[in-house]
C-alpha cells in the first residue's frame, strides 16, 4: 500500500505553520476592518489564448521593506510590509476573478503590493526550488511580479496575465508490466537540501513575501496514478525537476474494528515510522541517478515513465536495544546516509527491537538510530528518556546484511541530541 510520503523541505514546514496560524485565527473573533483603505480592480487573462481566466485566486502581498517602494508610503503601510516585525502585519489580501475574469477588491489597506493571480494549470511566481535562492536571486524574482499602489480612498487598476505551466506525464509500472495504481507522484528539486542549509533565523522579507505566492492552494504538482498507472503533473513553473514516488516495503499490521466503533491492533503495534523509501524516475533508488526534467515554458514531457523494480537490491537487518538493561526502546527512528547525504529512507522497530531497511543498492552507508522511552505520566513521575543518536557504518555488496545488536546510550545531562537533517 502506498501513501503520500513526507516532504523534507523547510518550505513545507513554513506552510504548515501558516496553516496552523490560520486555523487558530479562524477560531477567534474577526478583527475590525482597518482604516485608510482603497480598492483594486482588474482583469485576469491567459497569455497563450488571451481569454479570461475565470475564478482565479487574486493575491496581493505587501511589497517587502528592502525593495524600492513609492515615496508616499505611510507608516501604516511600512508596518504592513514588515517594518516592525514584532507587531501583527498584513501577510496577504485575497480575492477571486469572476465569470468574466474580472475582480474587484474593496477594503484593501493603503500601501504598495505585489500582485498575482493563482490558478491550477498556470505557473506561479514562487516554487520550492526558489526557497534556496540567495537574496540577489530573490530580488530578481520579486522584480518580475507586477505591483500596484493602493491609496486611501482611491481605486487602483491592474491587469494580470497568466502563463500556462509545463507538464510532466508518464506511467508507473511494476517490473512485470502491470500498472501501479494510486501511487503518489511529486516534483522535487534535483539537488537535495538539508534543513540546516536553509535560512538561519527569521525568514528575510523577500523570501517571506514570495512564499505567500507559492502554489499551496493547488494540487497539480502532486498527483496520483490512475487505473492504468498514468499520471500528469501540470502547471509547472520553469526550472529543473525530478519525479519521485514513496514506496512502503512492509505491510501494516492488522487493525480490528468493533461494532461500537472501537478498535485495536490485531498484530504488532502500529509503526510510528514506517519502512519507506523514494523511487525516482526512470526507476532508480538514488536521487543522484534520477532523470532531470527541465521546463522552459508550457511544453509537455510525455515520456516520464517510472518502473518499480527492486530486484538486485538488498536489505540490512539488526536489533536495537537501550540502556544498561538492554531493553527495547519505546520508539526509534532509523535513517540512512550515503556519502554524508541523508537518503529518503525511514524505518522503525518491531516489538522485539528488530528492524529492516529494504531495497539498498550496493554501496557504503551509515545508519543513524534515534530512540527514546515515553513514560506514562499517570504511572511514572520520571520524564521521557532520550538516547544518543547512534551511528553504524555498513557495506552492501551482493547479499543482505545483518548488523546484530545495536545498543543505545542515554543522553547525559546537558547533552544535546544530534538530529540528522
């Protein structure tokens, strides 16, 4: 069974935090409308067909404070664009185009805004690839976004033109030629970035502004295969991409459901960290071997097939114990590095402490094990115990590998846990 795999970029974490903040705000009384407002009128059309783009989301984002702004921008607008980041400020103003492609936004606080329309199938100003851009590259991205100035009591006009995005399409098949149905396909940047390679400290005003134009409201860049194993990722902005799908290698335990709605596990406990890995088009298990697709405009790449064939690969097995008494830790997450790069591999423990990481090609690897014991506060006053991240080197050649017992050592007072990021 295949499920959507976790994304390992800071952009996802930031968007999750935005979503959480939005959920919190939705439970609070709506704030009073701000004074000193104007309106914005406009029209959205397609660059290729010149026809109206109906029901597109209109998004206005305050111009970042370190980009050129109009000279009559007042203190209120400066606060909106992040001049005082300790105070609440406007993140975005949202609206929508109508059946004729026109929009009218009332009650827009006075100030300078970046403006864009977001619609499925069309390119967006910001993608995950841009998250790692430097400040000069971010400035160039900002410069390409139309701007509009809203004056108090005035009516501004701006017309927005959308460009159709590119398409990457293909089929996902098993080694025997049968279709892989319901598999989730995603686009990723070719270069793998670690969390600690991202921005240090608060996001810059430039990056924060661009993130608000991300394709977070669309699903075109994450799709599932149909009954013939076909997929089509659309609305892709120019850039270089790889295509991958997460693959689970172990069957989940049985789950028994009772007539009263209760349930329990019929086998081993549910795994907190399932045994999973990523497979990259055309069917490789190493990111560096993935085919790179380059999108320039609205072209369609139709031969991005992916074959799921783990034959010739091997697994590594072992057992994880903890402490002087060598008990099985309550939870443990297992990751794998190759050449200092963290792989899209994850596994966890069985009730007896055993583990298995599947589908590894020949190579030299380092296994990282992070574990801990969670005490029940109702029965034990002791705080949860964490163990040092343990490293175990191993080599995969022509056979499966058995590592034996790996013993975790408790963190000492003041010692920090090493997180593989």
